[in-house]
C-alpha cells in the first residue's frame, strides 16, 4: 500500500481494515492482561463471542479486500457491511467497558468519518444520528441518572456531532482534492480523442514494467492507408475512425490484462504482460474479428491494420525492444499490410472474408 495524503476508496478501506485489527488486539490486552483487566474491571462474559465474531468477519473481509478492486460491486457491499460491523462491535464494546462512561467512546468519531467517505454529508449526518440513538439507549439502560452522568452524556453527544462532523468536513475537502488530482492526472495521461492512454503514459508504464524484470509483449500497430481516408471522407471522419478504434482496443486489452495506448497519429501501441504467444494470437484474433465486423462512421468505412510484436528483453538496451517492434510493424506494412509480424518469425494474416486469422512463417 502506497503512503500518501491522498488515498482512493480502496486504499482508505485497507486502512480501516488494519485499524480494526489494531483495536481488536488492544481490546484483548485490555480485557485479559492482568495488570489492565484487574484495574478496569470490565465485563468479560460476552467478550469471547464478540472476539470470535470479529475474527471471522475481519478475516473474511481482509481476504476479500486483497482479491477485489474498487470497481467491483462486491467492494461497495463490503464497505457498507464494514460500517455496520463497526457500529455493532462498537456498542458491544461500550456496553462491556463501562456503558455511557466507557473510555472507548472516541472510536465513534472514526465510524462517522468512515461513513462520510462513502456517503458524504448524508453519511456524516445519519451515522451521527445512529450513534446518538445507540449511546442514548446505553445511557437509559445503564445506572440511574445523576446530574453528573447527564452532563457527561450531553457533552459526549455534543462531541460526537461536533468532532464527527468537523472531521467529516475535512474528509470531504480531502476527497474533493483527491478527485481533482485524479482529473488532472487523467488529462495528462489520456488521449482526448480515443480515450486511450497517451504516448507519455506508454513510456511511463513501459518503464514500470521493465523495472519488474519480467518479460512482457510490446505491440505497435498502425492503420493501413489512413491518409486516403482523411483525403476522401475528411478529417472529422478520420477522427471518428480513431475514436471507434480506441473503444475496440480498450475492450480487447482489458480482456487480456494489458493496456492500450494511442502512440501518435494513426499509430497505436499495447503493453501485454503475463501472456504467452498463444494467448497473444487469440488477442489479435479478437481485434481483427471486431475490426472486420465494424462499419466505421456513417460512411461505413472499412479499415485494416498492421502490427509488429516483440518481447521486452532486459538484456537489450532500453529502447531496442521498442525499435524492433516498430521495425516489425513496418515489415508487416511493406509485406502486404493487414497482418501481424512477430519477432519469432511468425506472421498472422487477417482473412476478413472468412473472419479468421491464418498463420504462416
């Protein structure tokens, strides 16, 4: 997990999951460490049940968190369930640790902040309301009210709202700054026309992948005879072709665990880690199938594309693999176009009439 003052929802949820473990370990010490438990004299009767409940939920949530990303629906369900768990566990601990006078009451501020992250102002208000209702119930079923206990109760309610809502305001401001930062970053790394990552992002991602010292495929692609399209149909039609190709490439790259880029003009690039050549052939098969079926723009323009493919090799000079992919691309274009040339010597030729790819050497 990276350390930053600006964290997305996934990273924030990881922090809250780690905090749960911190509080669980601290609670075990407070309830069972003789030097503390004898002083505090807290009710231990149902704590083992709470402890078991917490261990089961937190372990399951931790495993799920490491296997999903913030775009999955299950992530949203898990975060909401986490806030509900925090609420139940919090009041359970409050009841066991002194009721309305429990020293653990400040944990309520974290619950308000957690709810605010996902539901903004509504989350802050409703979580404060539920905490107030729960704390009031604990107060009413506890010992007889005195002037002192009522004063403490009112002060705690006031702090739940003031500190909780003030902290929530800070969180909302931080989230706004984070969103703005994301927008500015997207403007820097996205191509406005195709919505693919741009040349700058390609170089950054290639550098990151090369630092892992694991092989990955570099693919360079170019639209065959794109200039005549601009000349015959106009540059707006040419832009529409590029935009529609961007959608095709983004979909195919995502399916095969890679990234698609607009390298410049009518040239595109892909970085494809964790693939073998057989899967890469399936990747090109899908791309060609989608291009063959696609009627580009209202003019029903048909296009073809050529590609060059190489494997990044850390033993080579930094840019040599990229240069080889580029050379293979132009070899494909000079050898009849509408085909893929691999560094291994294999050639995959698009056969639009039968909707398949034939291979040869």
